[in-house]
């Protein structure tokens, strides 16, 4: 099963990816999580990426394509994967088509979590994350349920970064959806409702037949 999660900042990609990872037993490949791990580890690349993420801007296509290329080549990806946060631009989408082709893989589904801007702003302003395992939690949660770490706010959830994140998504990432709509792969899911309700819709969409004539 090869899945792509698509949606605005705060639409619930990470939340639903966790459910899908458990359900299908396949890795969750989240480019934002990978970048934050580099920042946290203090690598040279992490030091370069940190101000870009904190400002709500995008890391260059060239670097992101190299990162996803290397990740998809790892052994655990052979069973399938859930990609979250990539592609965010048309050049990234074109590169991913070519990488998938080279691996002899196709996406089974592109899951678009649709959430209005007011709700996105509300979620991002209160979100807390575990600095150790990167799980996300709603406002006022005290500690990570998985490892007990004290939760923190993400740098890019601070007020000054949220607006640029949504603007760049509208400008550069919305066109990516049209790219996949053309292939008949997109399932649009109302991302407002309880997390469990949305999970049920996501699973139903994954198992529904596509309009895409190509086989996986
Ligand atoms: P990334 O980490 O991918 O951030 P994002 O796309 O902005 O998305 P988020 O992680 O903020 O939101 P989400 O959709 O995962 O929502 P979540 O499940 O947490 O990327 C970060 C940065 O890295 C980018 O800005 C860029 O700088 C860089 N980057 C990454 N990939 C790149 C690329 N390909 N190219 C260039 N740059 C790249 O949910 C949000 C909150 O809502 C949580 O608190 C959650 O508990 C809550 N919630 C979830 N579902 C519900 C619900 N149904 N009802 C109520 N609350 C809910
Ligand atoms: Mg996320």
C-alpha cells in the first residue's frame, strides 16, 4: 500500500498517518519530521534548515528531492509507505513521479484532508509536540503519552510563522493537488470532525476503488 497524505498545515496529516501506520504496518515518511530531527541533532544541514522552517518557508526542491530519494530507497519502504509533507511543489511532484516509476511503484491513493483556514489557525496555535518522538497533541496536554516527555510548541507554530506557512501552501502546494487529480487518485476528505470520524473516512477511502485505470 503506497499512500500520499496531502493537506494544509494543521489539517491532520500527521495524526491520520499515525493511525495508518498502525493499521497497515508500513512506515510514515514525513519530510517535516525528518527536517526537525536534523535540527534537533544539530547537524550542519539542520543548522541551515532551522531558520527556513522557523520562518514558515520551504527548503529547496533540490534538497527535498534528494532526501525523499534516499528515504524511499531504504529497505522498510519496500512493503509500502505513507508519505506526508512531500511533494509540496510541482517540481517535487514531477521528481516523485519519476522516483516512483524507477522503483516500479504507484500510489494507491492521495488522501486530501480539507480543513478551512479558521480551523487550521485554531489548531496550530494550540498544538503541542513531543520533542523526542514528534507525536502531536491538542492544547493543554501535559506530557507525551508514549514516552512521558514534557511537550513543547513547534517553532513554526508561533504566530509569526503560521501565516507565511498557509500563504506558501496556497501558492505552491495547491497546484500539486491538481497534478494528482489529473491521475484520478485523489480522495477528498472533510478534515473537520473528530479524529476517529476522520480515520473512518480515511480507511474507507483507501479501500474504495479508484477511477485510475492503472494497476498498482
Ligand atoms: P510539516 O511538518 O510537514 O508541517 P505542515 O505541512 O505545516 O503540517 P503540520 O505538521 O503542521 O500539520 P499536520 O497536517 O501534520 O497536522 P497534525 O496532525 O499535526 O513541515 C514543516 C516544515 O518543513 C515546512 O513548513 C517546510 O519549511 C519544511 N518542509 C517539509 N517538507 C517540505 C518539502 N517537501 N519541501 C519544502 N519544505 C518542506 O494536526 C495539527 C493539530 O490539530 C494537532 O494538535 C492535532 O492534535 C490536532 N488535530 C488533528 N486532527 C484533528 C481533528 N480532527 N480535530 C481537532 N484537532 C485535530
Ligand atoms: Mg505533520
